[in-house]
C-alpha cells in the first residue's frame, strides 16, 4: 500500500478538523481513523493470553410484567445481548464463549428462589462460568409518558453488574444505566410501525448499548447507533 506523504496527511488532518469544527472527539476519530474502537466501558471480558472465557448472562425484572407488549422482555433482552456480545467478541478475535440463554432460563425455572443465593458468584458457578453478567430491570416502557400510547419512546432503567466468579471481590461495582430510544430523534408515531417491530428495535438497541460494557466497539458503529436503519 502506498504511504501517504507527511505533508498530505497533515493537510487531510487540517481539512477534517475544519469540517469537524464543534464536533466531539469521537466524531473526528470516525473520519480520520475509521477502524478505531471504543474500549470496553465497564470491564473487558477476554483474557489477554487468549484463554477461553465463559460468560453467563442473567436478566431479571423487579416487577412481574403484565403489559402485553413487554411480556418476557427480560428474557428476550438476555438472548439478544448474548448474540450481540458473541458477535462483537468474534469480530474482535476474542476467545469468549456465551452460555446458551436457554440454559440460563432453564436454571431460573428450576430454581425459582435463585435470587436468594448467598451471592451471584455462586449462581455463576452453576454454569461453570468465569463471569456472570447480571442485569436487573427496574423500569421498561415503550411509550411516551402521557401520549395515550400514541407515541413510541422506549425508556429503560437498569442495574448492571459483572461478577468475577473466581475472584468476586475484584468485580466492578454495579452500574446504574438509563436508556432512551430513539434518543436524538425523540418520540415517534405508532403509525410508523407495529408495536412488535418497535419492541424488537428497542430491545436490540439496549442489547447493543449493553454489550459495549464488555468488549470494544468500532467508533463508526457508535456514531450511527441511534439511527433507524
């Protein structure tokens, strides 16, 4: 590949800076270094020596969900997060294995009092996992408040925790996260798509944003994360 002369590179850098006047640093990085990545926001799960790391994902909602449009949303979020995290780790060439979400759901069904376990590390050992990702959903809604369900505006409040099963005391502190979807665009009319389609997009966005906590994500993807493509 032909190298870019230093003078030409500086010219490109200056042009990008002019175009991105007022932009965030991540936006400029997108134009200058399209393969640049955001590192894991909470904890990188992959081992530096390439050793296989096994991860279980456990989701839980604090209230029994009775709204038809959100029944079993916690289960679907766990499945979508498992798929997204697996795909990102594979793209990053990281040796991370995600426990089959169906095995996690089977565990929850056969252990109805699993929340009473002494600690989450004990739950992780049930799956012979190295890490347990625990997501507790305290708020989840699809509609803009006061819109009489005429406007979609997904909102979620979550407590997110990753537990090192082997050294639980070294685990990061739980993280409280709030999401809104769509964010930049704001509420959207329910006439634009069926509720099931919006739910899929909303939960897919949550899974995408959560996965960024444990593996690197290309800046070019985060720049367009709130689009409806």
